[in-house]
């Protein structure tokens, strides 16, 4: 994370803590825990903001514990304090655990389960901040987090630089757009794209544009795969000395492990006809460093390379340098890199795809474990029709069907012109970015949200849709119109913000999931209406459900439970 971004996040937390006289709370804690040995829990952004801005020397701090620490980190320092893992809890001599985290309730429960029963009797566990302030900070952190995710996504693969250069848009200007960072067969919007506080969405192709028009919350425009614009701009072409085959095994992430029989996969590569040799393996950075697959391929006699981290400034150049020096490409899945190799003129075919599995990964301390497993045809985003196009066996020419697929999927013939994109970016900058700063100022300093008087609430919610069909584990947005007939304004401002929220109900009407909150960023006054694009995540289990969209004042009440004459919006949802 950039240093100035960290500073801004610390400043946001500090302003709220200062407003709530957190220095007095620290004095209270210092008096309460005088002569007590204090173990701090929390080493995240919130904890860092407190250590950065407050003097904690009045507390007798013996160390800092956090679930992110592993045995490797033990004896390291966090703001000059010794660090501990959760597994160390029964070996540390302490009297008090002071929680510097926004998830205090879950942490207390976890700690109580871990502490020896004999010791737990004498141990005090106390959150450093009150629940009301915690919710306020958490609200600010949620938007910071979503903005951070969207900016991190954009920072991959030189996306902003390529887009701005293509459109002739100033490099100094903020990123007023969101963009697909790579190709996927499902086309569906990602949560990070939906949550991004941007107005313009640059998508890859017509099918993705259609999805955004139906389920997105931003104006879409087709930009195509930005890598291809980069390749053409830099005039990167196939090397006259190119030879052999580059293999892109399905790449994993810290949360997904791509599992396949490496022995069988390598054997199939060795059995390729002579013209496909030599064969070189190109691994994604997580398979190379985290999952250590390079060792396995090298054991079997293959040269292994990587283009490096997607965040590195030379990633695209490294990737195209690898592609341009080969004549053919192979994988056991279809992904962005295989599409890029195809577009660069390398015939591509699948090998060993039916042996591929994807395993969801969780981490507990330094240990990894698997939670779910998907067969190759069940991996999210997999399309059987697309797979068949490349299940040709070894070929030395790109077929007409494959070329048509590549042109359609990369949006080569449908891209917005540089002139039109330039106009869209300036429009987004003027209409959205400047408005955003004004809205944020008004939301924080002028339109503070007080506790609503239940007797004065008179709100009507409407939604044009009555039923929808979506994929499992999908994120989408639903436009709902809020008409405020009551006397009090509705806005997601502190200290008691009003949000659009939702519940998932089963076919019997039983509630089983509370959903995410979507902020109301501009006030809706008496007699006014506003349309909010509620961002929704689906349950993982397929079936028929009721999506109940409502309003809540956090942390006070849900409108359908407390406000008379308020009716939530109910939609029939089929998850397939």
C-alpha cells in the first residue's frame, strides 16, 4: 500500500477518535489497568492509526498479538513491541487483553476459546473503543477498503497508464474509471468493480457490456483487453528467432490452489511432436513463490520462467517478451494469458484440462487448508463450449473459429475510439469526481444524520423488477427508488447513518443471511426521491429465494421491524 494512502487512512480514523475524545478513554484505561501487564490484540490499520497518533506509554504493554502473525514473526517488533501469534496465548504472562480492532466481539469469543479455563478466570478482555464509535469507524473503513481494492485492481498490469495514453487523458488526473483487469468467460461484474466509487466502467467486449447494462451500477464502454492496446502501441511482434512452446499452467492465487497431476501433465508435454519442442513453463507469481510449483516442474526437466508480480511496472513487458519468443502456447485452462498468446499469433490448444481442480484456500496462522473443491467443468467462469474450441490436440495454425472467438472476446472490433473515450473521461472527471468531493464534504460536515424519530418516518421503496435469475456466488446491483414522505432526511452520514440493506429469505420466508450495506451518499429530504443501486451478493447454494431489500439506521434498527407502514421490496430470485 502506498505511504500517502496509509497516512490518509490513519488520518480518517484519528479524526473520528479525536472527535470522540479518545485521549480521555486512554486515560481511563491507564488508571484502570495501572500495574497490570497489558497484551494488545490487533496489528491492522486501526491499531496502527492509534499507535501513530497516541502515546500509549502509560499502559504497561508487554506485546502485540494478531492472527496475521506467524511463528516466523515472533520476536519481531510492532511499533517497538514484541509480537505474538494466537497460539502463544497460554505461554504469555499478561493480566489484560486490550483489543485495538474493529471486530472486537468475534475476537473476544475466539480468545476465550483459546485461553486455558484456569487462566481465563483472572483475565480481563476489553475493547479499546465503544461499540457506537466502532461502527462509525467501520463505516468509513468499508468505503476506504472498497476504494483501496478498486485502486489495487487498477494498479495491476499498467491499466491506468494504458487507458490514459490511449485516450490522450492527463496522467496526473485521478482514475475516474474502473476497468476489467482480465478476461473471464462468465462476464459477470465483480464485487470490487461494483463497489468502486467510480462512474465509468471500461469493459472488454459486447457481452460484458450487456451484463453491466443489466446488472451493473456504472456506465459501461468497451475498451477491449488493455494488454493488446499496449502491444500495438509498443509494436511488440513475434521474434524471428522464436521457437518451441510456452506452457501456461492454470494459475492460482493466495485464495485458490489449482490442483492437477503434474507427472501426467509433464508426460503429455514430453510426448508432443518434435516441432513443439523445446517446451518451457511460465508460472503465475503465486504458483512460483507461494505454491512452489517451479520446483516440481524443474524436477521433471523443464525450464521455468515467470513474468513476475502483476503489480510490478515491467510485468506486461516481461509477459510479452516470454510470448514473442515462442511459436505455440499450451495450457490446462483458458485465461487472459492464453488469449493474449492467441492474439499475438501463437496457435493455442489445451492439454490435461480434464484433470484440473480448483481448491479454495484458507489460512490459519502459517498453515493452509482447503475448504472447497471444484472439478474442471465446475470452476467458476468455465464455459464448456469455449473449452471445445481448443480441445483440438496439437495444431500449428489458429483455426477460423478460434480467431473469431478471440476477436469477439477481446473486443478488437468494438473498442471505443480514443476521441470518444477522452470525452467520456473528462465528463466523468467533471460530473463525478468534483461532485464526489462536494458530496463528501456535505455528508461529513453539513448533513449529519441524527437518530430518526420512528413516529415521523414515512418512506416508500419501489423496484421495477419483481423476479431475477443470477449465478451462484455472483455480485450484482439492483436499482431501488426511495421516496421520502416523512419530515426527516435520509443519508449515510455519521453518527447514525441510514443505509440500503437486504436479507435473503428461503422459500418459507425464513431469514438466513443479512447482506451488505449500500450507502445513501446524497440526502433524500422530505418530498424527494432518490434511486440507489443496492449492491447484492448471492448465497453459494443454488435454489429459489426471496431477496428482501430494506433500509436500516445503523446501529439502531431496520425499518421493516420498527417503522410503521414501511414495506420492504421483495424479489423472487433463482440462483443457478
